[in-house]
C-alpha cells in the first residue's frame, strides 16, 4: 500500500470552502476545513503538492504536515504581476476567491466596470484559460522542491509541461470550448493602463478587453443584455461626517444611480452584480430603486477592515 501524505493549504479567512473546492479540482483530493484558515487533505502522490503550488489561485501557502513551514518558496497569495497600481486595490488571490463565490465558471461574459489594477479580470483570464498563475515562478519552485529528498531526481520541466497541459484541458472542458469574454474598464485611463500592463506581465492580456468607460456611457458602449456577471471592487462611500466626505459621497451616489440604471440595460436576464463593499446599506438603497435585490454572499476582513461580498439580482 502506498503511503498517505497529509497536507494543508492556507487561504484567505472566510474562503476555506473555495480552497477545498480547488484542491478537489486540481488534484482530486477531498479537503476538509481545518483551523487557521487552512484546509487539510491526504494524497498518495507528493507531485500533487507541486501541482498545487504551481496552479492554485486560492492558496497562500501549501504545507506538508506535520511540519509548520510552507513548502512553497514564495508567498503564493502575492502575484508577480501585481506591479502597477496595486495600492488601494485588492489582491489577485482575493479576486479569484470573489470570482468563485460569485459563480464564475469561465463561460459567462464577465465585466469589471471599476478596475483598479486589473486583478479581477486577470484572475478570471487565468482561471478560464488554465494558464498557470505561477508559470513565471517555475524556476523558484523547481529549485525549492529539488532540495527535498523525494524530488532530488525529478524532471521538473516534464512535470510543469504535464501540469500545464492538464490545466488547459480542464479549462477547455469547463468553458465548453467557447472563448472567454472578459471586459475590464474604468473611468480612469491611468487605471486602465495599470491593468493592461499587469495583464501583460501575467501573460493573459490577449484574453481580456480593456477600455476606458465612463459610467454614464455604459449603455452606449455595451450591447443590450450582453453581460452575464459583473464582479468588481467599486469606489466606497466614506463614513466621515466632514464636508469633503459629504461632497464625495454625493458624487458616488450619482455614480451608483447611473450604474444601476445602465445595468438594467446591459445585464442579461438572470445575470447578477457582485460588489465588494464596506457599506452595503448605502449601495443597497440605490439598487432597490432600480429593483435590484441585494444578498450578502460572504462577510470577512481584509486586514482590520470589515467587508461584505454582495450580490445584486434584478427582481
């Protein structure tokens, strides 16, 4: 009987179920939620751990238990492509987790109208194409794993090629041979340029359509009933009571009114909008005026700040 190896994947707190799902998809192992933002599983093949380090978009670290140190040589939750405009945005790993919670499979036409550094669109492109998130870190992975006795004679070039082929095949089956439809836009040309540069570093810029779009012109630029899913981290209402915050919140109120008005035009029947929000109530009140019903999908923290992932569907 082959030995069973115990392993764990650490992910963002509150998204352990998505990490467990990804472990199942990538290596066929059943993972259970454990303590410390981890999911634990067993495998008969140590190559599965290499594969997770190479392909996983939800993992921050991969562990071979009972050792406490991760076996991956770098912080997996931090992407190499996060170079331009990452301040004020959300990480690639959190963007991926948001996409999976929203129900994104790669078949949907996806739209991020408030792109900051492009992470949501980039993670969607990686997932829908099967392009390895750590393809440009393969040398670091190979160097780290080759120091372990179990991998001292491993042919990592062959391993990575096989993992890429398998990931691409799985993505094609999931997307059902249709070309991914991913649109990333912003009223800010600087943000669009940041997103384009980051996508090029990630190797998926040709899969995403980038554009500068003002919110008030969405109905003129998007076809009627053309979008299945909106996933975005939009501008947030300020909680301060000073005059500056009041002026900014008034502008944001008008922007959200415009957005939900146009969303009624470009969103497909049965489509949904998923926003990462600090203040759900303010946005929900505006959405309700356009007959969009909010549903909290997840509550979690990013650092010390509380967030809600909220889905809006048309009544």
